[in-house]
C-alpha cells in the first residue's frame, strides 16, 4: 500500500511552515518534506528583516507605492495590494505566536532599507530575522498534531494523473531509496534558485528543484528572466559570499571604490538607497572604471557598540575573516540573491495544474515585478503561504484519491541516468560559471546563445534527474532573457539598454508551448 496523507507541503521555510499550519488547523494530516533539516531554508538565512506597515507614520498605500516603484512597472497591482494589506495581520499573528522582533522600551524597532519611503523593516536579534521567524513557526507547527515534519526527504519529481497532481517522489532518508507519497493536494514551497550562479548569497540547497519539477509536470513558469543580484556580498578569496545586509546601508553605510571615493552620486540621486538592480550595476561599472574586482562598504562612522548590537552575526562573521566592521572598509561585490520569476500562480497559490499549489520564492505572483523591494520576500512567504493553505482546504472539499490516482505508469522509471555525485558536481560547476559569465548582471544575445549551445551539449550526457533539473532551469532563464529585448529591473541587456514599455508584459513558459506574453501573472485566462 503506497504512503498516503491528506496534504503534502514541500519545503520548510516561511511559506511552507505557514501553509502547513493553515492546513493542519483545518484538521488535516500534513506531511512536510524538506531536503535538509527542518530549519534549513532561505528564510533562515534572511538577515535584514521583514517589511510591514505597523509604525504610526506609515500606511499600506505608501508600502504599495514603494513596491510598485521598485518593480519597474511590472508588478501585478492586485497582488501587491494583497501583500501590503494582509501582511500586517499575519505579522501580528507571528508576534502572538512568540516571534521576538527587536524592541526598545517595549516598542517595536523599525529600520529603513533601499527604495522604502518609511522605516518599516522589523528585525530580530539584529540581523537574524529569518532564523527567529523559522524558530517561532516550527514551535507553532509542532503544536499541531496533524503536521509530520520529514527532514532529509529530498523530493525528486511530482506525480500527475489525468492532469491532476496527486503526489511526489522523494528519496527516503532511512531507506536511501526513492519512495512515493500521495495526497489530495500538494503545496510547493521549495524556495528560489540563487545557486544557478557561480557567486550567490543563497544556501547550497537553493538550486531551484521545485521550479524544475513543476515545469516538467506541465506548470506554467513566469518572469524567469528577472534575477536579483544583491549589491553587497563579502568579496574575499576563499570565503563564502556572505551577505552584508541591505540594512547596513539603511543605517548609513556608504559605498566606496578602490581609491576610497564614494561613487553612488555618479549613478543615482538616491545614492546607496537606490533599488538593488541599480546599485549592483553601479558597483560593476565602478569596478570596471578602476580596473578592480571589488568595491567597499564603509560603516565606520557607527560605533563598535552599535554595530555589535545591530549586526551581531555580520560583526562576528567579518571578524572571523580578519575584518572589524567598525574600523575597516569591507570588500564587496554583487552576487545572485533572489528569483523574481517562478511557478505562475494566482492570488491563492493555485498553479496551472489542478491539485498543485505554490507559495514563496518558488512562485511568481507578480508581487515583485522586475525587481523585488527589499524585505518583501519574507512577507510574501507568510501571506501567500497562509492563503495557499486556505485555498487548498476550500478547493479539495469532496475530492478523494482513488485507485486510478495510485496506479503507477510503466514508463515512470528509468528515464534518467543513475545518481553520479562526480558528474552532478561537474555539471553544476559548469552551469553556474556559464550563467555568471553570460547571463548575469549584464547580458547580450551572442553570449546567451552560446550558453544555450553548451547546455545542449551538457544535456546530451546521461544526466541524473538532479542535473537535468538544474540545466533545464538555467535554460528557462536564458530563453526568457533572450526573448525580452529591453532592460527592466533585474534584467539588463547591453544590446537593448533602454526600458521599453512595448515590453510591459510577463513572460510565460510551458514545456509544450513556445514562450508567450501575458499582461498579468495571475490572469490565467489571458
């Protein structure tokens, strides 16, 4: 008898945990599958904070305007309104559940980040906001008897029967062998794909598996060309690209070139608080001017006491590498950070496949447009994770798995090569380098076409499912980037450097159809 449950949630970041809690609160049995330990996700790595309208001088309309402005004309306005209006409710709920955001004199402390018109960023333990939110959500999830957290259960593919997603295949951590589990609906919350690039601020697990699985199952993908590069990742030899939070610039840090000159005034009137895509390209331009491979972040005007309290993790990490952030200029350069595109969903997490829902960075709801506003990602996972859980409970009323859903197809096994760690490592390394060099911060047609030719060659090998997914995802990004012959937000074309509102459309990709355009992410009927 195959494994069965009411619902499956893939991923245990903020979107996955919030979705699971919503489902379990309705009395359902929920299996949460995650490729590593339950607390290991992009959420845990989130430093800066979460944007929310809670301060006296703020309003949902202001947060909406800032989000739309950062999104470079490509946000779905209805999705943004849902985010900023419902976000306050769900953050208050997080606080009720025990999330300890930083306070002074009993009052919540707000900071400001790039492209925000108000101080509306909540943070926890200085620069460990994501970790605190995950802690609180896991504690809350463990109060629900219906939730079964399954760590180290690496999902490989989705099971689709008669056009409906009814289960997943995963590697059983105990048996060390593939298994199947079936459910009335699946909620995909697998995070982003920052590891597509050679230099990334993301954890090793952010390889975009969920996006690729959904694509091969037949789901529509939207806006895959829009990748956000964080301007300030620590740039030291033999050190990881550790994120130096945007909140540092919000607290007054400035950018300097190799000669010590502050340079952002040459590029944007908003200086260091310009949107991330502008700051990243400005750093790259300045490095080219000076013939160097690094810029510097300077926050030495702040006291050591303040920096230790406000950025304890950053302070300690830099100290490990011989840097005192209260005294030293910190070497930085951009690195891939966030995927604006992903599995296309409506405002309730429904994908184009019946029975498959999604929330968080794995999706494209149109909230972020062409460039995500800083600290909106945690809020998105929270709001749309809850909404996806709510929609599932409503939609599956009356549906039950039957024998036809559980019957295996003869052609489902043996489609891909055996697992080969050495080959997988080689494929990942090559793809990441190609993506960084030919489809990174600055793009043009010829290098991207050469990248596609190399991906075709790589795909001709007997690849494992993991490598096949990775190459396919890279191909989706480049195909969308070639299709969009303009520059907008996180997508910059050297050969088409201007923004052109004739391209005020979303890209939509599906496995059995050519790339298409849509006025709205959530408008499936277009």
